[in-house]
C-alpha cells in the first residue's frame, strides 16, 4: 500500500511494559526493525495482546492499544470503529457488562 494509506497493525507481543521482553520479539532486533519499517507509514494504531490488560500508550509516535483479557479476573474487550478520517476504540467490561474508556483520534 502507499505510504499515506492509513494502516492498523495487530500482533501478539507488547512493544513496551510488562512481558515486552523475555521472548523472541522483545529480546531481538525486531522492535527496532518494526520501528524502521513503519516510520514513513501512516500507522493509525497498533493492537497487541499478551499482557492480559487493557489500556493505551504511545510507541515511536504511534498509538498502541491493549484490548484486554478474555479471561483472568477482569475480562474485557475492545471495539474499533474506523471511518474516513477518524478511529474510536472503546473498551467493554465483560464482568460488569458496561462500557469503560474510549479513545478517539482523527487523521488525514
């Protein structure tokens, strides 16, 4: 795809924080290679699992989302709505059956 096309990335291992090391992805050159590969791309979000937590952080200027665990005490999941020019991520608490945080971002 062209470098100006909005792209979402999905993968398993976290880029920062708990459990981001101690595995083939975190301990090798792979995160640096990923940062280099996407630096000229329009990445509107990266989603990862493994951490069994929900939340959001920024890595190399890109918003990163943790959808949450399907199990392990506080089950939750994320719903993503992408339109031309915006993306909203909303987290749902699977135990209390209610919506939690939302994050909306706009892009060209």
